[in-house]
């Protein structure tokens, strides 16, 4: 399978420019799967602790409008997350769009930070059922850990036991913690026996906060880094060998019981 990771700006004008360049990249490299950052189609609403209904609705509406752009991409599968309002609750939910078929729910975020610029526990409601299940797309098993959920490594092992091939991790993380997140991803590839893919926000956000960029692909079993995006190379497309994910399930530490 050929996959594309990316970093896209938090600034709305720069985002539009990034999106235009991404479409050119996709047309050139023709991937099967595209991974977008966490809630990419609106500025980061959890940067302020004060919750407003207007900001919630604006973010939801912008994401809904941008879904038409996803549907116009010549990519078989596009994975993204978006804010969803249900009754009086706001959720961060990941979906996969299958070209010509439609949008399928993958996973709703369960764990949130609560600190400067990331007041997510204040803004969002968690999935009370904590469902982490794989989905088969085109004969390949995928699963999602949304940003902070990456640190709950027991779910990566659970995914590995379910036979995951690709672990998808949309992020919204800052520049100062890039190294820690990358190390986490490499560990997840080892304990899940899967390729770990991530895409992230980049550039500057509210209060001059600098986003981390650095989307990546790490390899199953070894956790070795296969590719990482940068400000100079915002999109990377690679062919990945799913047989390596499946072989990793028979190796340490996946074969260990419990």
C-alpha cells in the first residue's frame, strides 16, 4: 500500500496554500491512503480555556464544509478527525473516507490533556465506552490513536493482538515536544507490530504558539523511522509492505501471552 503523511498549517490562509500543494503531491504520487492531522480544517479551538458555543459550531461547520474537498481527492482512503456535536456534547472523532463509498466512523477520542493551549478536557467529552477496534479497508487492518491516546500504550498492544497493520495517529502537538512524540511512535510500532503513521499541525497558532509539524512513518517490529516531514518537505509518500506488519505479530514482543 502506498501512504501519504503530511503537516498542515494552523493558520487558515497558509492552510489553503498547503492544501493546494497537497493536491498536487497526491496527483503526482497517487497514494492509496492519506492521513490528515487532528481536526485540521479549523484553527485549534482548545487553545483558550473559555468554552463558547459559537466556537464549537464554527469548528464543526468548517469541518463539514471541507469534507467536500476530501471527497474530491483522488485517494482511495483518507483518514481524518473532526469535531462532532451530539446533544450538548462535543466529541473529537476519527473517520475514514472511502472514495465513492462514503465516510465511516473509526474511533472517538477518550483521553485529553488539560494545560496551557491544550484545554481539551474542558472542551471535549470522552467516549465513555473507550472503543479501540480495527477496521478492514481493502484487506488491510487499520486503527486509530488520537494524539494523547498514543501514551496509553496498552491500546497499541491491544491493536496488535487484533492484527492491526497500520496504526494511524493524527496529532496536534507543539514544537517543544517533537522528540518525545517520535520516540513514543517508534515504541508503538514495536508493541503493536504495525506501521505507525502520523500527521500534525505546523506553523504558528494563537498566542504565537509554534506547532511541531513532523509527520512520520515508523516501521513494525523495529520502530525504525522510515520518513518524517518538515517545513521544507510537508508531504511524504511511501510504499509500505504490509507483510512486515503481519510477520511482526509472530515476533517479540507480540508473541508473548497475556
